[in-house]
């Protein structure tokens, strides 16, 4: 509402913006513009009320109110942006493009007319009624406005597509847009190209932090996947295609495509991979240059994650490979000595579940180490899937093998660690075997000569811009396409094109404030000139505040997501104190055995119990009372495991 001549005058923002922009905006370099003109009394706009009264407004009358509200500034900006777009198509070199746009927009209008007639026939209404409804849905009052609506929609698409094509490298990699230092998609969204193998388990819920139960078949499936990966005779993708329980990615050889900060994966998968990258990946590529990453964790966040696994604090979690080897044998063990029942056949006591809860039921990522459960290294002569991962660490971990063709035409190899994590939703529970085919922090060339920019190319094979290189020497020298995200696994041309287009769409659509950057690019180039300094300052301040708020909101959202994930990990850490000790798996078949059952538990098992429970309770039927766990037998242990737990069983 504006005060004029003692009475309030209501003004629609859309109509006001048209008048303002006609008077205060000049598009230079793109199209000619007349000088700003005023009436002899200094008015720049008149508005006729429904009663015929004409109100006159000076610049001061209008802007005193307009500058006070952000949504009004948004309207001003939208109007300016629209004029930038429309003037772009007034230039001579866009004449043919504009002609095509207008023809297509006319077809859009014809299509709406046909729709109106069909709706009228279907609904038993009139053509005018249905066409008016279509006009209203687009904010138009007649056919001419509808045509202009469609012209602008198509102009906007073409204009922005042209801008994206001219600046795609900066939008992806970061750099200068005009005089704006633009972070780009890779830094802001942290895209990872990931593959996985999912082994579903029969356990009922992801909150079974310490008391999960899996089936015999689950054990066999986990054993099979780990064995194939460890033998190293087949690619990760081939094994995924054979055994993964994720039907969607299975057909794509485990390829999940790009996962970035906006991807709705479970926290254990996405944030687990980000945590690994921060702390361990390529010897902590993110930590070495946190300013280059939107997923960088601060010192407190890192410490909170590393405290999750008290037995391995400060280091990546380990799963001994012998755990997977032993699952096949343990899968069938459900009875004690002489086929006797153990704790009324409670599945939680089955050795497979004791082992699963100890080593695999973890919601933080781990690596599979070429070790036995006591930490000693195992012979990997025939296990080609194990390789060293960290500099200065001789431990070998299970890796996925990548084969490249070197510049000389010879094969070269790289190995990427396979992360393992327990995760699930209401639809599944399972173990993910995850490999990052490429992270946004591997900026150097890989074995195939592909740097991070080329890896995330938005072109596809066959286009002249698609990255290639020369391989071989002499008569054998030839030009080959580089192996990128777009043609990963040597995709068919149509699939590669589809991936390139989808990647480009992700890059050009992730930034909700990109229009503001485009505006500044045109303004910096001198194409846009706002002749009113107050309007110019207001829009610039509004853009600054909007960009700063977006950055703040993104950081706040990331921090909240991370804290929720850490909170769940620490909840599990506390709950895991209730899990059955490994000695119960070792002693399961000995329970009630008149010979083996009365043997003393080993010193290693006694140490485990001491660490878990502290000093022992009174040994059953003992006189004097036992003071150490080493004085207990296997039968003693099973007889005294007790205390009500979450599932109602006594442990």
C-alpha cells in the first residue's frame, strides 16, 4: 500500500515491476535502449484505479516502500533477469533462434487450445471455460499473453543452456564467473562415483545394534562375496552382477552412479564414506586441504567419529578376513553338545550371530584386513584382492582392482579399498561392500591419464570435445577415448549420452542462486546498467545476503546431519556393550559336554571377559569364590550369563 494524496493505493507487484524496469533498466551491448523519460512533472508511472482515478508516482514515492521488503526486491530482480533474457534474443545473431522459438511457442498455444476442447468434451463444459482455466494456470488473461508466456519459457531455456555451455568448466570445477569467485559443483556437492555389492540379511531392524540375528543363507552369501573379492580373479563389477541383492545396480555391475551431498542414501553409506575420506582416504586428502571440500570435518567432529570404536580408537575399523572364511562353517551350528539346546535354542547364542554382532554389526565403515581375529597377518599368496592402502602401514586390505591402458599401450593397475558397513531402512537390512570408483579429491591423473575435470566430463564419446589421448608407439599408435564416468564399464553410446546429459543437468541445477551469478556476469560485462543507484545497491545487497544465507544454511544442514549420524553411532557404541562375548561362540558346541565343557577357558578369552565385564561374578558351586575369569569353565560361563536384555532373553 502507498500513501498518496491522503488515501491508500493498492499496487500489484507484477504491474509495478513492468513500469519500473521500463524506466530504470538499460540493456547495453545486447540491444538498443531509449533514454529514460519522465513526465513534465517528474512522474515515471501512472496507475489507474477501478474508479478511473489516476495516481501519479515519482521515483521517491515508489522506492521508499519497495526497498524495505525482500520479496519486492525479488520481483525487481526477476523483472531485470527477464529483460536480460528477452534482449539476448533481440540481437541479430539470435534472429533465427528467436524465429524458431516463436514457432514452437505458437504450437504450445495450439496444443492448449486442443486440450481445452478435449476437456470441454469430457467435462461437459464449454471451450471458453476450459481455455480460461488454462490461461489462469499460467497467469495469463488472453491468448496473446499465453503466447508471450511460452516464448519466454523457451527463451529462458535456450538462454541458460547457452550460458551453461559457455561456462560449464567453471560451473563444474570452480573459478571466476565475471568477477565472482565461484566454488563450482565438485567442491560444493562433493560428487563420488560409487559402486557397491549389497548382501541382504534377515535381521529385523537397523536398531538391533548388538543383538542382530542372521540366517544360514546370509552367512553363505557373505562368505561367497568376500571369497570372490579376496581371490581377485574377477572384477568388482562382475561379482556385483553375480551376487548383489540390489537389483537396480546389479544389472549395472554394481554401479550406483554419482553420490553427492544431496543424494538420499542412508547415513552409514554416504556419511561413512565421507568420514573415511576425511580421516583415511588417500592418507586424508580432505584433511590436507579442508578449504577445498564442503565435507571437511573439524577436529571435534573427527574425534567424535573416531571414539565410536573403542577397541580401535583413532584408526579405521578392521574386519579380519578369517571372519568371512569362518561364516560357512558357523552357519549350520545351532546345537550344543550331543544336539542339546542352548538357552532354549535362542538364536542370539548361535555362533554365527555372536560373530556377526562382534565384527559386522557396525554402523561405521570398516576395511577387511588380511588378518586373523588375533591380529596376525594371513598368507595372501593366493588372495590377489589384498593390497596395502595406507603409506607406512604394511597391513593389506581387500581392494577392487582397476585396469588401465597406459600411454605406451601397456596395462597398468590401481587398487581402491572396499569399505564395509551395516545399514538398512524399512525396506532392507544388509551389509554394503562399497568402492569409490572416483572421489572429487583425486585431482591428479589416474592410471588412464584422467584428471578430475575430465573424469566428470559432460560430453560423451563421439563428440569432438570428449577427452581422448594417444596410446602406443610407432605403427601401433592410436587415439582412444579416456575412461570417464560417462563411459564407465564401456557403456553403449546411448547410455553414455544419457549419463553425460544427466551429469550436466546436476551441475547446472544444483545451485539455486545461479541466476544471481549470471546477472552479475552480465552486469560486470557492461550489458546491464541500472541507472538508479539506490535500486542497484538494494539488489546487490539482497544478492549478497541471499548467497551468504545459502552458505550458512548449507553448513548448518551439514552439521546437523553429521551430528545425527554421530549420535546414532554412539548410541550403538553404548548398546554394543551388551553383546555376547566371542568366547560364547567358541564354547557353544562344548556346552554340556562332560569333557570339553568343564575345561578352563583360555587366557585370551579370560582377557576378553575381563575387558567386557570387569571382575567376574561368583563362580557357580565354587568354594572358595573364583577371583579371575581364568578359573571359569565353559559350562560355568553359559550357566551364569544372565540379566534381562532388550529381547527378553537372559544373557
